[in-house]
C-alpha cells in the first residue's frame, strides 16, 4: 500500500470519525429539545384539555343551538337556520338592552379606572401605615361578586336597608333604591366598590415609572398636575389600555343587576328595574324565564362578535396614544 493510499484511508477515517462526533453532539441537543417540548405540553395539558372541554365545546354547542328552537326540555325542536338571528335584529327589546349596556360600559369603565388610578396615586405616596391602607382599599375586591351583590341589596333595601335608615334619621323619606330611577346608581356603586383591583394594577404601573423623569420635571418647574399628565399618564398608557379592554368586556357581561333584583331568584330577572335591564339580563330572561335556549344562544353569539369588534376598535384607535418602552411588534 502506497503512502497516498494510506493518506486517503486516514482522511476517510478521520472524516467518518468527525461526522460521528458531530452526530453524537447533535443527538443530545435534539433529545433535550424533545424532552422540553414534552414537558411543556405535559404541564400545559390540563389547561388545554379544560379550554377544549369547557370553552370550545360549549361555544360550538351554543352555536348549534342558535340555529334551532330547542327549549332545554322538549324533544320537539326543529332547525330554523338564521331565524333566531333575524328575530334578534328585529327585536326592539334587544336593541334597548344593548343600548343600556353600551351606556353602562361608557359610564362605568372610565369611573372605575379613574377611581382605581386615584387610589393608586394616593397609596403610592410615602404615608404612614401605607401597607395597611393598601390592604384595606383592596379588600373589597376580594369579596365574591355574589356576596357583594347581596350585601348591596341588603344595604339599599327599601324597608330594612341601612341607606334608608340614615335618610329617615335625617328627616328624609325612604327611597326605592332598587327600583327606577335609582337602581342605575346602585349598580354603579357596586362597580366602584371593586376599584381596589384596578388600584393594585395601577400601583404596579406607577412604581415602574422612572423617578428621574419626575425629578427632571420638577427641576424644569413643571407642576404636579403637569407632571402627572405629561409623564405619568403616557407611561401608564399600556396599563390603562389593558384596564379599558378588560373593563369593557366585564361591563357588557355583568350579571350584577340580577343579584340586585328585588325578587332575588332566577325567575326574577323579569322584575329587574328597567334601567338595569341590560343585554345579559335579556339573555338570562330568554334562557331561564322563557326557556328559549336557541334564541338565547343566538344572543350570546352576537354579543361575542360585538365584543371582538369593540376590542378591535379600541386597539385600532388607541395605537397612536399608547406608549411602550419596548415596541410590542419588534421582532426578536
């Protein structure tokens, strides 16, 4: 065997050894990546299964119901196609409930955000027992909505409520707080009652604002209000956008008027004050009081589409006024 043959053989052997080492180095990386993927899906599987079974399947079932006259009990139902949707758009009661819902959202969301932001600014100052004040102001947000609704109902009861007790002591006549025209104000009070949740989120945003900017503004002679308006609010705009979107979604789905109903039962949804008879109350009435599951499912799907549209419009018209420290659309 010549020297050339020996060199060629050694080169092939070296190349094979090098490729084998390369494959040996790649294999552990691939196996580690596979194990990480498996671990991710294993830990995420409870949420994925729950999302499929408790969200996707019920939504698909409700979509199918919206094309039928099913009442939840009788087997004598029929497929009506878009009949429920045509009836929905021709129903004046549906449009009135939607108008009240929109008015409630436009009123309650800014009030709750302003109240939460004001409380956050207050407890962000260097005060004594600041932690205690934060806990006390946040405590109402921990109360379940059902408990809060029943508490407000007892508080504003016309015969035995504490609100009318105070008015009587002051020489005024007792008011029907849970009836028109006062019921809408009680509903707004229940929304402001849970402003502590917004306060905590706003407080976290306030503590993320660089102090150097406030100090520079004070050195330039800016007032406290000008500093808050020109520095704090723009830096809090992502937090305010989040609170606006979630607040609108929560307000159009509120069921608090049902808890404040004088009847207090599921069938009592038809006895709700007219000013508080909003879209979800109309859905409850169709579902439980009238047993029209198909029509109520159509109402819910229309609400779902409206929420998507409103959310998209909010993002569209606030894209130029929301300030991000990092561009959310920047590619990594």
